[in-house]
């Protein structure tokens, strides 16, 4: 039986996650974040330019850590005698005696470090976490000072290291907004929205617990602080084991895909608070990928198990009626986006499931295209707006492990790369030209991204290790996508611009 590769089997680097497996039909389809392909024929071959704009503000306690400067930008490292007590800066820098971690130390002598309390990190490379060690009846603290006025997302966690018997806190202007005991290998996650003025402080404090004894009370910690741009709501299909939101129209109608308890994948429509399943007749798998304001829906389906070929096809659902859509001569076709005029964007292959070719339609005529200079057969088109601007992904011709987003604007291509990213994927575009997608960036993890007015911003579902993907954006700025906390089950969301 032919195993489909998420149309284009696109990038080994990008997980083509096989989330849907029918009992009769075991195959993987494009489900998670990736596609790449290039085009075979493409209209005009225009000059490719690169956009690599600066990312907007995001602060990381671990990623920004300095063992030589205190204060260090918005971050300071210090200690307090009690929760919310006076904050004193560490003045002693160095390394721990046995582990060799580097950082800052307090005035109380210790057998394993120059002093306690302490804040340290591994010496090699940007640290992923910080190690906070309280002193006897005293607290280690990492302070963030707001550089501007507004609301800020404060997301992170404290965790015990096996023998920890402590207490942890987050404080705004020295007043607690989060408190938790921390024992053994406990994890204490937090996700807060904090309103701050310029110069206000947010402290992250680790203490020795009610007994005041700091023996073996090492506490792991990391946190990020970023502007609060969106209010998120989870929108899982009732009873589903996993749900992805993949498209949204101006009315706020959402389409996507979900897995039922038997592992079968169905499309869905969420309109006015009510869910409806979408299944192409006779198909073993259906995904709804895009919806316009008329209510037309596009997507892809996998043939019935009674068909020996097992190919994927595109579909349009209009006024309750399904129409199959295939790129002429293609083996597999995925429709991945549409606009108000009914033009489609998508990807297809000619039988080699390790390839993908981008295409779009206009007045029912198909045009395939490639991103100039990309690796052959590695382009996928994901989103299209009424201005005929198209976004998608392609593979780097020099390095098959690197993928880039792109914008095609009337035959001119712009490469879209989040600064420093190993992978940038662009999947949705609205009439203003705002673009959404995701990147493997910053800390080597998957993050949602928004490109608006020439500036990139990370937009993540506000929990630790959310592994966020943004998939669609409408003209009101509403965004849909999904998150996969810790690599577990996938959940869909809608994000509304914060007021």
C-alpha cells in the first residue's frame, strides 16, 4: 500500500506528524507544520529578495543571563531576607566549587559555592534554565524591570531537583502574584498577565521553605516576559483526542481537523459556537484547511480504503456540496488556502512523495511555481489573499535541513526568515498583508510567529513549552492555530487581539 507523505513529504526536518491512522489505511498526511516543494514551471522567474527583519521584544531570564554584568539590561540578580523584602544586588561573581556553574553569589559562606543565596547557569552556550539556590532563611531573586508601560505575559516555571524543600514566588513591585511550595521534583508553572509601568519590577524568588534550612534546596527556574498582544481561547472539538485550527474568515468562522477516539481524522467547522464535522464522502481522512467569507471551504481528503491507490485530493465544499479538485496530471493534490474570489493555493506531487510543487489558481486556471534558487521540488503554497499574495515554504538549495518562508507578490518573491531561525514557515496572510506561521528559533523550539508592518513577533499560547503553530489570520487580526504542550496532545485555539 502506498504511504503518503503529507503531500510533499516535505522536509524531514519538519515533523510530518502522522496523527491520523485509520485501522484500514495506515498513512501519514500533512498534519503539523510543514511542507516544502518547489515549482516545476513557474510563471515569471523574478529576482528573489530576502527580508530578515528584527524580532520584537521578548525577554528570557535564562537566554539573557549574564555572569559578568549585574544589572544586565532589564534583568538583575539579587537576594532578599523575606518574600517581598528589600532587594540587594549580588556583587560576587564566580563559579560553584563542584559543578562549575557560573553566576552570582550572596554574602553567606557555603561549602559548595562562594556564597548563598545564588543564581547560576551552565558555563557553555546560552543556558536553557537558571539554578537558584536560597540561603539560610533568605531568598534568591531574579528581577525583571519593565522597559515600558503596558500589559506583559509572564510565563515560566520553577522545578525541584529531587531533594528540594523550598518555596517559590512571583512578585509585582514586591507584592506576591504567585506562590507555591516546592518539594522533591515538584514543578510549579505560572502563566500571568502583569500590568506594569516603566520601572515597575517583577521578581522571581526561591526560598528555603518554612524550616529556613537551605540544604539541597537548589531550584531550577526559567521565565519569559513579552508584550501581551492576544487573549487565547482553546477550541477543541468535543470528544476529540487532538484538534487543529487551520483557517478563519472575517466572521470568525474556524475550520480545521480533529482526531476521534479511533484515531480517524475529520475536518470541522466552528461557527457561532457550534461544531460541525466535515467528511468528504467515502474518504478515510479529511482536513478542512481554509474558509472565506462566503463560507466556501477547501481542504484535502484521502481516498477510501476500497481504492488501491490511496492518493490525496483537494476539495471545495460550497453550499453543502463537495467538489474534488486535482492539479492536472498530479498524483496528490492538497488545497491549503483560498481567497474571496475563490482562488486556491496549495501543493501537489507527480508520484514521488518526497517532493512537493506549489500552485495557485485564477479563474479556474492552474499555475505551478517555484521559488527562484530553492531546492528543486521543495515549494508549498499555503495561504492566498484577495491581492493574490501567496505565502508558503521552500527548502534551502544549499542546505536541505533549512527551510524558509516566502511571500509571492505578483511574480516577485521575498524570502521570510525569522532572525536566526533554523526553520521559518509562513501559512496565512490577510488583506493587510499580515502573515502568520511558525519558526524553530530562539531556543531551538517551535514558536508561533506574526509578521506585521515589517516586524516579526513571537506569538505563543501562554504556557510553558507550548510548541505553538499559527495557521490563519483574518482582517480583524484574529489568529487560529494549535499548540502541543510538551509534545503531548494537540489543542486548537483562537487568539483575539488584546484590547
